[in-house]
């Protein structure tokens, strides 16, 4: 028992490596700004920039399409030029896009700014993945990645509180302050990374020359069918993220007798639970197999959680509140398992020398999922009603099982050759 508690305290305290600590510090600063903009960015465009809800939605959606494919290209650049420089450059690009939002007052400028932000965001995700691959100690990669996931959720939760204050004040000055703070988080996060040493590229010109001799493709990730399959399945499973953000608040307001303020409470509660449980709930992840196991188990939990949310339509207000609260707790645990499992597999199944490129491919798949999520999630959960919640839960569950099956196939194909096997030949 004492040994288990010691391991848990070690996990929660964070990494000992100074570069990993700098990475965690940069991550939490960056995600505070992310949490603010995710919660109040669209409202800023409507209430402060003067755009209509339709123009704001179209601008953000169409502009974000510019990021598709950019992550793969920038991730490959991070592999060949070094992840630190590329990540810092991407963050500076995001900072420029963020402050440019103050100049937006119509659709076309928003399209340009949203496109720039999408390219910077895609580059940051890919280069960050390449850096995590370099920083992770052998045998401790899962622990670092889980810790960074927890740090990310803490940052988003803090940012959500800041956004709540901005929305409560609801003035141009408050919204401008939010954008300036968001910009500063990119700059500060990049400044923290400058304290790290320069990391050598994981793919060099010598590697490319060897690849030419062996007739190996440069774009390894785009030729890796196993990884592409994992990307596709995990992208379908990632629809769960948008259920809590988009479907649940609308369901609460339109279909239940719960107080309207519950729509805000569930988002905050979910963020807090995920941040608090990320490390202890996933400390069993030590390799791809354990990651795949938790990912598969998350599906049935989503099924239970979403049934509870679905049946909250109809009962009295406080019964609905109780069902929603229990459902959000179960959903949050499932999210922790699924996110940590997917995160670990996205690194484990990638070739170490091309992590940036592989993370770009994973980001591309999840970006496509994010683009279609509003249509799919609202149509199934809101328009279809209670049966839609169950159907979507089954789809997410099956996608998780497929991810686990892909990992099993990958593990068999990459199993080390034993002495006994060689003797048998």
C-alpha cells in the first residue's frame, strides 16, 4: 500500500527532469489562454467584434480548414530541423494571429486570421509531439505524456474561469483584455521554451540519403497503414469531446427541467474532474497494451454516462440535476481513460525518428473529426433524442475496441524475435 502511495505521489509531483518541467510549465501557460478563447472566443466575435453568429461560425469553421495538412508538413520540418525552434516559431505565429483578432470586424478578415491561427495551431501540436518524443525517458514516456495531459486540463480549467469573468463583465475592454492575455500566453510559453537546449533533429540529411538508397519514402506516416487506421478509429472515438461541450449544454437547456445554469456547471465540473484524475486514473498505463486496454474500457463508460444524460429529460428539476451530475462524473472518467490511451498509442505506434510527422497525421484526423463534430453530435444527440445518445455511444465504443485491436496487431508484428524462435528456424 505504501509503495503504491509513493508511486502516486511521484506521479502527481511531476517529472524531475528540468527540461520536462519546462515543457510542463510552457504547456500550462499556453493552455490557460486556450481555455479562455475556447470558452469566450466566439462570444467576443459576436458581442465585441460585431459579427453575426452565422458569420462568426462560418469564419472560424472555414478558416480552420486551412490548418488541414499543415501539421504534417510542419511536423516533418520539426523532425528535420529540430522541434524546439519549430515549436517556438509556431507559437509566435499563433500569437500574431491572436492579437490580429482585435482588427477583425467582418467575415473576410476573420477568415484570414482564423486560417493563420489554424496553421500555427497545427504546427504547434506537431512540433510539440516531436519534442515530447525527444524528452520522454525510455520506459517513462507514458508517465510524462499523462502528466502533460493533466497539466493541459488544469490550464484549460483556469482559462475557463477567466472567460467566465470576461463574459460576466461583457464589455469591449474586457474582451480586448482577454485577447491580449491570450496573446501573452503564447509569447510567455515560447519564452519558457527558449530556456531549453537545442535538440538535434531526429531525421537528418544522412537519413534521407539512406532512405533514397533503400527506396524508402520520406513521408513515413502517410505510408503507414497501421497508423492511418489508428488515426481514423481514434478520430471517430474523439467525437466524445464534443458531446460535453456542444450537445450536453443544448440538451440541458432545451430538453430537461434542470436549471439553465447547469449548462455552465457541467463544463466546469468536467474540466476539474479530468484535471484532478488524469494522473491517478491512468497510472496503470506503462506500455501500448495497457493504454489500449483503458481505451477500450472507456467506451462502455461513455455508454453508461450518456444514458444517464439522456434520461435526464423528463424528470423533475432536481432529479435531472442528479442524473446529469452522475453522468458527467462517469463521462469525465471515461474521457480520461480514452484521452490517455489514445495519446500513448499515438506515440507508441509512431516511428521514433518521425514523431513530428506522425503527430501531424494524428492531428489531421482529429481535425477532420472536429470539423464534422457539430453536425454529427447535434444531429444525433439533440435531433434524434434519447436513441441518438445510445447510437453515438455505441459508435464511440466500437471505435475504441478497433483501436485496441489495431494495437494488438501492431504488437504482434513488432514482437521481438526470441532466441528460441531463432533456434526453431
